[in-house]
């Protein structure tokens, strides 16, 4: 045993020369551990970033969406039909009775003449029945059978904006136009024609919400 070896220290820590024993790990081993830890952190960050990119381009990771980003259970919007659901009659197929419920004379005839120019068939023309005479405060009332609500009313209504509708028990297809106190004149022909075209033009189908 060397004179530099403390009592009780032999074997692994036995000193045989003039150097002191190394009581700590070699620096090389510490560097390896640190490098391995840094590599794990870098790989973890890279993997997380990759998952985020995949999530963005695949539509949020929802398995109900296709690769195009649209839901697999989303049905395409129905195509617009080429005609309204219910075929509307043309002005030439509608017989209109024009009645004047105002104190102004001659209003029913001038209105009937204008409607005739616009293609409507004119029936009776005169003063309004007692039930309506001087009792229509608005622009006018369209009166007809229940079936007129989906036929003649919308078409005739394009000629007079603001006219109200009412049904009765008649069995005929003719329609009454009763002119009210607020009536001045029919809508301009260009405006009425545009409204009639829009009435017969199918609306575009709504876009799918998914």
C-alpha cells in the first residue's frame, strides 16, 4: 500500500501513485446524456408540428369529412327546377271583375281598360257591392275562390302592389279586383312585367351549410 492511500481505502480507490482518486463521472458521459435529451425534445416538437399541419389540411381531424374538406354525410344542394312548383296561369287565362269602392267615378272602367291592355280578360265592371262600397281603406282587395290563392291572386297581384287577398265560396274561377280608398293607379307596366317575370322564375337552390 502506498503511503498516500488513506486508511481503509483499498481496492477500487487504492492509490498506487501520486494522483488523487476521481470521484465524479467523466465529462464525456454527461455530454452524451445532454445531447440525447435535446434530441428527444427536438423530435417531439417536430412531431407535434407535423400533426398540426395534418390536422389543418385534413379539415380538423374530423373523420366525417372527406379529403376535399366536405362532410361525408353532406348531401349536395338540389338543382333548381326549370319551372315553379305550381304552374301559374297567364294573364290571358284570368278573368277579372273590376269594382270601384271609392267615391271617384269612372275608376273601375279606366282600370279595367288598362288590365285589358296588359293581357287580362275583363268580366264585370262597376261599383262595388254594398258589403265593400266605401269600406276598403287600402289600395284594393283581390276576392276569389280558395283555389285563386295559388293561381290568379299572385299573377293579378303583380299589377297592384299592396292589394290584400280574400276568399269566398264562389265556384267560378273569375277574380274580383275591388279598388279601395288608397288606390291611385295600377303599378307601372314595366314594374308589373318585371314582377310577373320574377314570379315565374324559379329561385336558385340554397348552398349546403356543411
